[in-house]
């Protein structure tokens, strides 16, 4: 008998420090994709904690990063994924091979943690990146599975 529900689509967001961009992407995909997606995030060189301004930026949209923490890529390297989505150029270049040859997508966002200025100016940088990640995740969720890969407009860094 065929399964009534297909297995969830497995997505790993990968960034260098896993403290902001990939954490926000994970939260947005959990929210917008619901149970259709099994989503995680990791870093090639994970930070000690989620960046506080990422938490503030997400709270302003009534989404929480509570319970999320930076995780090392090694935790996920031997798992099967449908999609590996890198959210920074360094992680894209350092991304290793994964079992089952998942579709790799690169979304190159500027690092909001590198923003300088007042706290409000730095928070604006986080909000700009947050809004772009949200847009990309919403497009990713809305596309049929065969259109989610490279060349779909959502897969490129453009």
C-alpha cells in the first residue's frame, strides 16, 4: 500500500558560523514549509551561540530562534539530504560531498554580523538579510519540486 503522505523533504542550510543567516533560513522554512520539510542548519566553523541581533530581527516577525543553536557540519555529513542550501560564499566553497548527491543551491547573503555602526544600524542590516532570506524561502516552498534546483531563479545567488 502506498504511503498516504510522502516523506518530508530534507533540507540542510549551511553557513560558516551558523549563527544568523542559516538559523533564520531554518526558522523560515520550518514556519513556511511546515511538516513537508525536515529542516536543519549547520556551520563549517560554528559560533558559540545564535547572534542576539538575529534573534531580535526574527522576533519582530513573531518568529523565534529559541531552542536553535549553532551546530557543526560534522553532525550531518553522513546523512541523506534532498537539498543543501549554502547561505554564504565561504560555506559554498567549503561544502563537502554528501551521500546520495543532494541538490546544492547557493544563496549568497551578506553577513549581517559584519555590519558596523550603532546597534540600530546593525539591526537594520540583520532585517535586510532576514527579509531577503524570507523571500527566498517563500519562493522555494512555493515552487514544485522539479523547479527548486539551480536555474529556477530561487537556486542562484542572483
